[in-house]
């Protein structure tokens, strides 16, 4: 099982890196959305799926008592600690790496496996880092905008980042035996949690946008730039993509 996952990860990264390098060699930094026709079709497909499936399920999930939902979110956030810590180190953010390590320690122990966010109560504020942000810090351009079904908005740099983060995640390499389905459960619950927290946000964007697709594209770029700069931009209240 571990060998199979390693092979899949390696092949995926090779394909993504090759495509990313090819696009960046052909196009300059002015590239925005050269695949807009394809992206809009994928966006419409995703929105249709969201309206009939994801949003209704997110509304049902909202009926779960908030303390339970917060516990699930805290637990999932704690599982991301190895990915965040690794990217902190790769970006040379030693202070933030220390905070991530301390948070993981106190939340896993005193926080009952991460169900309670003790770290935040102790002044260790959570932040998020991924390899897409690391590549940006290293000076790699984002490349053309891409929208993929279920994965949502992105670009070649972030797609490569997702593949590398998959390799950074210790659970990728753990042999769960008959419990392999837990990997998919984790992904599904994480997606559900994000969708529930952004119900009103995306409803408002759709309602107030002349072009919903263009608004999401713009907000995604702002969100990523804000994350890459560790929140140093003046943009506030960006949706969680």
C-alpha cells in the first residue's frame, strides 16, 4: 500500500512539474486566465454540483452543535501540523515553525488529540502554510489561472504544492490496512467544514457579482497573495478557498 501511494505521488508530481515548467517557459507574468473557456465550464459544473449536493449537506451539517463542529475543525487543523511545520522551515520562518511545533504539542496532549485548541488559548495563534506558498516565497511564478472541479481555483504552482504537501503528510505513508477509507473521510469532512463556514460568504458573492466567475477568480488571487505575505496585505475578510 505504501509503495503504491509513493508511486502515485511521484507520477503526479512529475506530470504537474513538467506542465508547470512548460507553461512558465511559454508565458510571462502577465498571464491571467488563458484557459478561460475551459475554466468557466468547470466553474459552472462545480457550482451546479454545489447547489444540489454540497451546499445542502453543509446546511445539514450546520445543525450539529457548534462545540462539536469546532472540535472536529480543531482536530483536522492539528493533523495539518506536520505540513505547516515543514513549510515554515522551508520558508526560513523559524519563529512560526516554533509556534507550529508548540501548538501541535500542547493541542495533542492537553487538547485531547487536538479536539481542543489549547494553543490559541495560550497565545500560540494558528497560521497556515503550504508548499504552494513556499514556492512563491522561493520566487516561483504562479502561472495561468486554473479552475478544476471539486478542487476549485488554483494555478500550476499551487497544484504542485498540493502534491508535495500530500507527500509531506505523514498519514500518506501510514499503512492503515482496512481503515484506508479514513483518508477519504478526513478529506470529505474537511471539505464539508470549509463549505459550512462559507455558506453566507459565497451566497453574498454570487448575489452581488455581475460575473460570479470573475469575482471568485479575483478573490482567490487576493486570498493567495494575502497568505503568501502572511496576512501583511490590507485586504480583510477574504473567503476560505
